[in-house]
C-alpha cells in the first residue's frame, strides 16, 4: 500500500500574528499566532495556532475567534490544550487523543497560560497513528517559532 510522505514546512512563510480584542480583565496582550500548512499527508492538512490564555473561558473564546476565519471554520478538528491555574485543560474535538498529545508536550516544555490549537482539515483517508506524529510536528514547529 502506497503512503504519501508527509510534507513538513521548513520555514513558515504563512505565519501571521493577529491582534484580538482583549477581554476587559485579561492580563495578557491580545495576540494570536497562526502557522499554516505545517504538515500535509494523504490529503489532510494541518495548521497550528496559539496565544496567551488563562482559563477555560479564554480557551473557548480563542477557538471561537480562530473559527471566525472562514478557512478555519471549515476545518474538521480544532484540538487544543492549555496548562493554567485551573490545572491542565484539553479538547480533542473529535480527534481522539490529540488534546492529550498537545498537553504532554506543553508539560514537557513547562509552558503555562498559553494555548496551542492544532487544526486539521480531513483529506478523506485515515492516517492511523501518523496523525499523532503530525500533531507533535505541528506543536514542535509552533514552539520553535515562539
């Protein structure tokens, strides 16, 4: 069986930072970093984004703001994780195990109060365990750009 080799962006020319309207009581600067086209494999495409975030409400607002972009609104999954004062938080958004993968990487790096969202556009073919490697690649790429 033929499997396409994943394409991984060496440099991320599609990186962009978007200023967001901060909540009234947020202590963080409102900044969202989006890195597009990190991995492509068998039709599936991955992007990663992140920014300052302090609790579950901020995390849900962050994902909602991300989905305001029509491209991201059409994505199949927005898996995310965050370590904050409330403890570790994650969401798989239908991509079983992806949130935990992101959370473990945040724990290893000691990154707190910062959300990382891995977005996947499903390409029509199941990736099996390769999807976890692609989530890890996306998170590593994001952390290298910080």
